[in-house]
C-alpha cells in the first residue's frame, strides 16, 4: 500500500492542479532516531558527515545507545587512500575532498571508529572546519609527485603526506577510554556492533543490468565502489520500506537545482514552466520515468553534489510524500537544518543510497544473492 501512496500522491499533484492549493502544510509520518544536525563548515566532507550520522542512528537502532561519532577520524584515514590511488594511477583518478557512503564503511572496516570527544579534527583553539588551505597543499603535493616523479616520488612520500594531514587535523588516537573502558578504534567499532558487511549500496540506471552490481561512474567514486542496480520504482520503494521499518539511509543527490533550497528547507521538482514561488505555494511536480532520470544523468543535468541522511517521511496537505533529510550545513536554516525533499525530486535527482541489508525484503535479498 505504501507504494501506491507514494506514487499516486505525486501523480495526483501533476494532474489535479487547476489552481494553486496554498502554502505547504506538512504532517510527519515516519521519524526515525537520529542525532542533531551538525556543520561540516568549509569542507567537502558531506560524505563522512552524512554516513557517520547514519551510523549513529544504526548504533541507536541496534544497541539503544546515543553516541556522537567522529566524522573527521574517517576523513583523516581516507585521505591516504585517495593519495595512493591518485599517485599510482599516475594522476588518472580523482583526488579531492569528496567521497561516497561506502568510503565511510570501508574506513570503519580498516581503521575502526572513535567518539567525537576523542578526536574532533580541530587543532589549537579552532572550533569550526575549514580545510581549504590543507586541501590545496595536499593536492599540490600529489600532483607534483605525478608530474615530477624523479624529484618527488620518494620512498617516504606518504609520510610527508601524513605530516601535512596531522598539521591541520591533529593526530588521531590509537586507543582511548570510553565509559571507563579502554578501546582501540577497531575494538570500538566491534563494541558498537557496526559490521561493515551488513551495509549495501543501491542505484538505478538503465545502461546497466538490473539486479546486478556495477561500478557507478561518478567522480567521487574514487574507490570504485559497487552498487546494486534496481528498477526505478523498486529503488524508491526500498527507500520507503526501509524508513517504515525503522532504518535510516545515507544517500547522494544533486543539490545544484534552483528548486533545492537549504534556506527554505525544501527540494521539489515542479513541472516545466511553473513560475510561481517554488517554496511558498504547492505546485504540480514532474514524475520522472527511468528514461528521464537516465537522460538527466547523461547530459549532466543531474550530478553528484552532496550526501545527506534520510531519517523520515512527511506528507503535505494533499497527500504528496516527502523525505525528511538531515543535512550537515548547520542549524541556522529552515527546519533546523533539515530538508523536506519531495518523492518526485528524490526520484529524479538522487544518485544512490546505502542502507542496512536487513531493510531488504527476503525476496529482494534472494534476487540479489545477499545473505
């Protein structure tokens, strides 16, 4: 029944508008546990903020414990992997601040995780994030190695890279005390019952076979992560089912559209030609086909901009459904920093998502070969 509700609600909005309905009125339907909105500052680390927040929700769901985990611990341990990948692909790879949800899972697998209080990523009396100088230095360093290997490709080049990281991000703990007990980061991940093998990534495109894994061709997939490809309706349905079952989701989406607004706390997909104030009055939306979605991706109308966490579902006054999305741009915005993203926008503009495998139906697990 939820599938019919989500689809029919948006179709209704596309065909039944004879005039403007009025201002948006939202009613929460699902509100899963999540931590408070944080601020990634002047960094391109949304992939870590969104997915670490997702893991905080997972810890609450699995253990009933509230915890604040360190986003920058993941970031710091991922940079050397990016550098190695860039240098030994001789510059034919992405080296940037960006990443995807599975990069957090990969970092937990290899490096564990720590509480925020044990590693903030701040140095000195700084209390907000700005990685612009650090990123310029790291980028220049690896680019010089590739351009001038005789001069810069030394046996200890990675040690020099790590020195720059520590200058701007500090040294992460090898062990720490939490609630009176000593842990390594790997032991702490196990203590929290975060099992990297439990998390699965999904996308929906027409150029690769359905129900098979594929490597998603976007710049921030530097680690060549695999995604299961689902038909678009099933992709959307899995999101809704997961949320109704109490799971949250880490997802990647396009936020460069004028109809995405953190200031207004909304993301919608009005029909072409709609000139009204997008965020003040309820308007009919486009309900994308799989072909529409593919075309937008292939002509760069849809691009991978930003990762956030989906924590719930809302509806407007005529039944259209929206995803309650936790952002990482601070709380001094509409909805306390959350975005109410319409199902129509999600259908067209989301790129991919990661969720716990227990959110999948048994039939879908069987179809994908997931245990």
